[in-house]
């Protein structure tokens, strides 16, 4: 069923909870309804955007257009061989419901991505990642509506062109609407515990997916704001990737700098660390604040506006550039009004 709401504040449909009024908010349940809606919007020459769980979007206070949202939530096993199971999840499925399903079904590969806010469609666009895992590691293919030719397609993993919080969906914004994702999960025991705070679990002889999930939820709760309590979009910035010489230069003054060396000789540095060392921890503009427990996150302390967040973003970027000569870019998708 299609539900339409005119001139409505959609702040409760985003995790930032910033006030944002849109011309029309349209919820739908099926791919057929989506096709009809996109045809209607295109023929009326109307601007539109698709929203997932709203966990990685920053709108200005008004969006002159229609916002579409998929309400279809479905998770089902679609295939099985001796070593793997394929699972299909509809785009509107809550991401963590999918991860919970894999843990309860004893399927390996998704557990490190526990408790990430958002929906399955958005997770495939964003290539969400945490604790040494990324969505692309378990994605087999992504089902989309190609709004250019209005055909439903299944994109292979290769055609999704995944990178660090990057995908074809970000390179061609507006072209594809994800309708469902096919995942490939392992049947044999395989944990990924390299990330610091998870390493202690490696010594547990009776480790289960449930135990790993509980630990990850505990870590996330201690470092990241609960979207229901404090608005945010998770990591606001991406961790910058710099040349080895830039990293070495910073290390001279900060021997404790955390780093993740990459195979091409470059180095990924945690933006949260750079922001904290630039003196921006807890810095406020209006109701927007650099989160004190994790500087990579900008929080809405209650009455922030998109303007507050954008001003704070610029100040944080300037401070890091001035102190370290490194440019940090937003992970959040900024939507023009
Ligand atoms: N650090 C600081 N100060 C801070 C934040 C971090 O010094 O304010 C230091 C930490 O002490 C640690 C290092 O920076 O040594 C890395 O911090 P952390 O392990 O918390 O991870 P991160 O690099 O800041 C990334 C992802 C998170 C993901 C975590 C865990 C990005 C942009 N962020 O953060 O993803 O949960 O790793 O794997 O890659 C998200 O995308 O929304 C998100 C939360």
C-alpha cells in the first residue's frame, strides 16, 4: 500500500533528528508500487530522493521534492550448499534484524556488523563497516530498480564497485534504488577477532556468534550514541587515507598515533583521533556537538539545526587541516535542499 504525507517534518525518519520539512513523504511496500511511483514522479518532472533508515543522511531544513521510503521488511533463506547459505533481505529490513537472524541461524560473516543503525538497502549503498568487516564481504548481489531505463536488475558484487564506505550507488546518485540484497554466509565456524577489544574473545574455547554479538553491542553502546536517545549519523567523517610520508611526519610529534597500513603503501588514520588532538572534542555550535566519547561523531544535543551541523563540520575540518595538514571528508551524505 502507498501512503503519502504532504509538507511533513521527517526528522523522526532520520537518526540525526534534525528538523527537516519535505514537500512529500511517500511510503510503499512493493517493488511494483515503487515502479509506479518513480514513473509518476519522473513524468511530473518532480525531484525525489530515496531514504533508507536515515542513518547517513544530512538534509538542510527543507527539501523541495518527494522522499520515498520502502516499508518492506523480509528475510528469507534462498539457497544452501555444503559450505554456504544465501539469504535474501528486502531493502526496508532493519539491518540489525538481518544480523540477528544470521546469528540465530548460526551463519558466519555478519556478526561484526551487529547493531549498526539503518536498513538493509542503505547498508548496501554505504558499504557499512565495523570491527574489521564490511557489508561487501557478505554481499553476493544487489537487486535494484534502475531509474534510467526503469528495469529491475540484479547487480553482481563486482558491478557494485565497493570501496571504503563507497559504491557505484554513490558514484551515480539517484540512478539506482536498492530493492533487496542477497547475502552469502558461511556454515563453518569463522570468527574475525583482529579488532583490539575483540581479541580477548579469541581465548574462549566455547565462543559462539551470540557471545561475539553481545560484546560488539556492548562496545558500540559504550562509544557511540543510541539514536533513540541522542541524534547522530554515526561516524560523521571517513577516516582519511594518507601517504606514508604524511603519517611519518605526524608520528614524529605523536608517537602514539593509531594507524591502519593499507596494501598500497598508504595509511588510514582514525579521524576521531585527529579531531580530538585538534582540540575539538566537545566543541559546540548551537545544538550540535563533537561527541565526547567518539570525536568522529557529531551529535544533536536536542535542538540542533542542519546549519549548526554544517558550521561545526567546517570548523572541525579546518582544525584538522590546520593542525595536521590532513583533509577529512564527510561519510554522511549531504543532501542539497
Ligand atoms: N580515537 C581517539 N579519539 C576519538 C575517537 C577515536 O583517540 O575521539 C582513537 C581510538 O582510541 C582508536 C582509534 O582512534 O585508537 C580508532 O577508533 P575506533 O576503534 O573507535 O574506530 P574508528 O576508526 O573511529 C571506525 C568506523 C566506525 C566503526 C569503528 C569500529 C569509520 C569512519 N568509522 O571508527 O563506523 O564502528 O571503526 O570498527 O570508518 C560508522 O560508520 O558510523 C561507524 C561508527
